C-alpha cells in the first residue's frame, strides 16, 4: 500500500521547482535591475516585487517540510497525517491560484503605477544629483535598451545630459533608443508571465495529484483497518 502513494516524492519535486525558480528570480540580471530595492521603495512604496523570489524559496522549504506528513502517513499508515497533508496542500494550491489571479487582475494598475512612479524616480535622481540612482537608471538603459522614463525627451525637457547608455552599443555616434525604460521594463516583466504560468501549472498539477493520492491512500488504509477489525 505504501508504494501507491506518490504525493511526498512529488511534493519534493514541487519544492525543487519552486526553489530553482526562486533562485532564478534572485540571480537574473534584468530582474535584479527591474526589481531593485531603490525602484521598489520609491515606485510601489516597498520591496514587494523583490520579495517574490524569497517567497518562492520559503514556499519551497515549507513544501519540503510538508512532504514529511505524507511520508510519515505512508510509512506508518497514519490517516491523520495523510489527511493533514492533503488539507494543507489544498490550502497551498488555493493560495497560489489566488495570488496569480490577483497579479493578473492588477496588471493595468501595476503598469500605470510603474510608469508614474518611475518618472518621479527619474526626476528625483537627476534633480538631486544622486549618482547611485542615476547609475541604476543607466544600468537599466543599457540592459533593457531604453532611454529615459518615457523616452529621450525626458532628458531634453529637463536639460539633463543624455548618457551614452541611451545609444546603441553605448556609442554616442549611434542612434538613441526609442522606447522609455518604464515601458521597456513593464513589457519585459509581463513577457515573463507565460514562464511563470507554465511553472505554476506544472506545480499545481503535481500538487493536485499529491492531494488525490494522499486521500486515496487514507481511504485505503481506513478500509484495510475496517476489514482487519471484522476478520
């Protein structure tokens, strides 16, 4: 009967996927720039976006610990552990779905907030001569091939010097990038959603199978105990 339960190994695989994806978010150069602490603090008033990777890592560790309930329930044929595993995993599935739906439904609001917030951030960086912030903007222009908050006119209308990072290959003799960094970053982030959705779908399928397997085994153990009682 123990061999019929695949929930715990599958939960471990889920945790590995989450862990890997969380680490990817935290080491990806473009994400590191787009979700930097300075930008998050000034644009959305906190580090919520930057914390996504850390949340995934925490969820991965939690899933690994959760799989212990499935293992214990399977090894010792304990229905309580199996049902507890199924309930907690179901709550985790619901939480993941709700979080993803909220992100999708808030796309327009997040985009508008990022555009207005980034323009304010851009002006603050150059008006206050904050080299740490202007260096971040230039890194963004270099990485995302963009110029200014909305476009190069942000430099013209404020009499700021146009940096070489606004030009193709950082060469001031070459054309300037047409799109602004706010649009470039938001577009790039939204283009990552299919990757996130694919990973989430794989995880959800594995988790749902884990829930079904644990409940099926718990029911099988219950019937087995009933049969032994009346043999």
